[in-house]
């Protein structure tokens, strides 16, 4: 498996867990009332962004904390119903 495919696999899993809840943290997070779910996801994004900043500043666990931030960014996209291809297209546009 090409390593970049993991992004799509994570996204697809999160969409599936939103649409077909199971007993998992992410399923439960997305099944809360709309306002509560969104607030919790945004809180996690803020927390993870702060942890990336601290990890970079302290030269420790930057890869781990970056993976957490990317994961919750993908979770937010899945929750909001934004296609992963929209993100890829935006990145391609910025790369030109």
C-alpha cells in the first residue's frame, strides 16, 4: 500500500463511522447533537494545534502530535460532509 492512501482510508473509515455508528470514540463524538458534536470536534482541533506548537517548540513528539492534528482535521471534514477530494484540489491549487 502506498503510504499516502492512508489519508483516504482514515477519511472513509470516519465517514462510515458517522453514517454507521459503532462503539468507538469517533462514532460517539459525531453522534452527539449537532452543536455539541461540532463543539467537541473543534475543541479537539484547538487542543491538538496547541500540542503541535508545544511539541515543535520543545523538539519532542512532533510527528505524533502532527498525526493527531491531521486526524482531527480529517474528522472535521468527514463530520461536515466535505469531500476529501475538495481538500486535495485546494492543495493542488496552492501548489501551482
